[in-house]
C-alpha cells in the first residue's frame, strides 16, 4: 500500500521550510496569535511574514491584511489561530490563494469529546486533503526548523536561541511537551534538534507522515517521537521498515502503558492508545527503541545519533572513584553488557602510571590521575583494547579532562560517553566542551547503561533484519481464494470442525483428533483494532502453568520472527529434549507459526480470531498436528 504521495511530501516540505508565512489571527497581545507572529519574525529576512487580521492595519512593524486572499503572494505556510468555527473557512480561503500548507493552532475539536466537534475535525481533515493544503493540528503549538532558525509556533518560550542545531528530529503529538520539557531539557544537556514538530489532534497529517519526511532529510540521523496514539499504526510500521533500510533509528515514547495513561491521552488529543502488549511486540519486531520518559528519549536519541555502531561488544570504564566504578559496573551488568578484562600489556601500562595507587582493571579506578594529563594515555590504552568497542568516562568534567576526552574520541571510530558525577549547576566545567563535541553526557549510571544496551540492541537488530527481511505474504492460491469466498457467505461467526480442517489444511497446517506423543503448545491470532492481526505463541498442556508467559508478533512474520518467538518463551526449552524427552520438531513449529500468520493476513476482515489449543509438536522429523481449533469469523464480513 502506498501511504505517501509526492504532493503530500511537498506540502510537508513547504511547512517545514517556508519562504513565506501568513499568520491568520495575528495580534499585538502575547496570546497564541501574538506569540506565533513574534516567533516567525525571529527568522529575519529569510522568510516573508504577513500578519492577517481585519482589526489592524499594522502589527509589529508589518502591514496587516484583512484576509489571506488579500496577500500579495501565495504563502508557503499559513498559521491559523482563530476560533474553531472559523478554521475551515480560513483553510478554504488559503487554498483559493494557492497556499502550500497550514498549521492549525486553534483548539476546540475532537479533544472536547463532543460529537459535533469530532465531526468538525473530520470535515477539517477532509478539506485539507481535498484542497491539497495539508495541515498539522488542530490543537497543536506549531513547529520549528531549528537548523534554519524558523520557529512557526505559538510557544511562550523565549529561549529559542539557546537551543543547538543538531541531528535529532523531534515529532511530538503534545505541543506543550515539545516546546516545554523536550526544549528545556535539550538546552540544558546541549542536545540539538534539526526539527521540532507538534502534531496535535492530527486531523490530516499525522506523526508518521512527518517521520516519513525526516527519513529523507540528510541533517536528521535519529527520529525521536512522543506519541499518545496512532491514527494508522500500520503506516507507522511502514515508516519503521523504511527507517531500517536508511539506518535511521526511531526512539519513541508511547503513552498507554497503563489505563490511566490511556485515559489521559484520550482526553488530551482524542487519541486511541491501543493494546500496549501488542505495541511492544510491534516495536520489537520493527526495531523501534521504546523509552519511558523525557530524559531517556533525549539521551538515547543522542547516543544513537552521535555514536558509531559498536565494533566490539566490550565497554571500558574509567573513573576517579572506586565507588563510581563499582556502581557503574553494576548498572552495566544489570543490562547484560560486557566489561572485558584488560590485556596484560594494557594493565602494565596503566599500573606504571598509577604507581601503586588505584586499580588497573576494567573498570579502572585511576584516582587523582583523572584530573592530570596522564588521563589521556590511560583512556587511549583502554579504548585501544581489541575487545573494547566503547569507552565511558565517569568523573566531574574539569575543563582539562574534557579536552582530553574529546581528543581521544576524535582519534577513534568508537563510541565515547561521559557520566557526570559533579554538580550541573556549580562552577563552569568542561561539560560544554563535551556537549559541543557531540559526546553523549549522562547523569546516572542506570540511564547510561540503558542507553548502551539500546545502542547495541538497535544495531544488532538492524544487521540481522537487513539480512532476513520483514515478514511478507504471498498471493492466495485458487484453492485458498475459493475458501475465502466461501467464508464470506457463511453467515455465522463460528466454523464447524469440517470447515476448520479445510481452512487450516489449505494453508498447510496439519489437522489430525489423534497424535501418539508430543509437546502441547498454543497458537492464537487476534485482530488488534490498530495493528491488525497479532500472532500469539505459548506453551500448552501440563507446561502452561510452568511457563505462563506468551510472546506476540504483528502479522505477517518471517521465519526468524517465528524462531525468536519460540526462543522467548522459557518453556520452549522442553522442545529441545531433556529428562528423557525426545527432541521435538521445532522446524515444523516455526513453519506453522509462519503459515498461521500468513492465513491471518490473507483472510483479514474475514477471520477475527484463531485459537489453536493444543498444537502437538511431535518428535523431530514427524511434524506437528492440530488437535483442537476455534476459528471466529468477523461480524463485519
């Protein structure tokens, strides 16, 4: 399915890179209209700005126009800040004038949880698509092209100039979060953005559309997202597939891990959050790095943006404090990361420098040498170890030490990160030196270790995914198509035993009421309203309570996905043979998972749910057999 058109992406381009901006609802008061006008004026001569408000002849030194149709040119972007009932007329006038795009700051739409306002938002989206004047919003705060210094937003912040230009593109449904904590925390950490985009209620363009645009932006290396709910979750998964090809990580906060979060999201932007377990499966399957708070989103995004793929799994840690060494090592151990032992040569080199103090190991406790010139040789020795792919310095960031860290990082194509143990708000330190050089800075061992875990996981996932590809389905055979046609005419939701057997057999799933011996497992499919059919695998029979966990994937799956599902369920160890049990036919189980996944995709809209319980996995070479299955047809067929 083709989700994006050239015209749509061109409209987004005009929105993010405007050369002319009309501000409808501009005012001298520092309300939304006044703040939007003030913000766009900071772009200077690179953007022509046209205030639009029939109440004024002049605003902020500029001629003010009574309507968009009176402007001297067709604007690339229209900022719409008028009462909700005036938004569609203004958008229509903008289309008549030949405008390229629009941002609707105005609120009062679906977030009000009133049917007439929801329908008004639907109409707004339809007008945007019909006229080609694509919109961000309503109920958003706008956006910023940080790299060009164009702030088309109604933010009350006055610290725009303090934000660095960087290589992280931020797409955020919440405007107050985008121009609040994500802005202020990025400034305090020296993290830069290429763009900041708030999408609000997403009557037309949605977060996935902007993420798709950023995939083609050379200045954006990582896409950071704050999402309350997806309008079209499958469109987002398509963005993820394209992002994997281009090597652009997606780091995401997704609201809805709890019922309270889901309820708050519904009240905020009228977003449906979806089933969180299914989303976790989809994110894992498609290489999305999920985080849980503002700081993690920024820190992990910077780590992925500014660090090379690890050449080796090992990490070397250096600090002035034995206690910091121990705490940091513990955090890395908790994440399953490796701090390899040093070679004798490296240990001797460091011991000679330490002269009987500290500890020449990994982590390395180098005591007072952390603030001396000798720290550079110690760091050079550690990062040059053949089993080391990254270096962590945990200290208080003196100016001299920070310069040494930057020098060492510049000589190696390995990740270097800094754990700051000093006072962020104290005397001037070398933190600015580290930040300016793109060295990721962390303030807790746990967040540091978690970011490294995510760095390794992303690159391991991508390397493997590019080799195996994503799951795909083939066109149905004539026999399968005939069954699909028959199912549409059934007129009931439950299939008979004969119908179930015929259906499963057509997709290559063996269906015998007898099996001599084997291991019972459970396979299920349930349709998620946003993600479509989701496949479930778990243990059955007497092993169900021993290993009650199940694992999920969004259909279709690849063979590798199926293998991963089997590996993730602890009880599957029984299948490899132990305590006198023969090895089971795991290959046939994997093939069956893939076929059931394909069946679910082929018959989406016809089948609502599949429950195969149990599926008997026979000894190796003998296949699998379905003993019981319940298949429910969709009420909508």
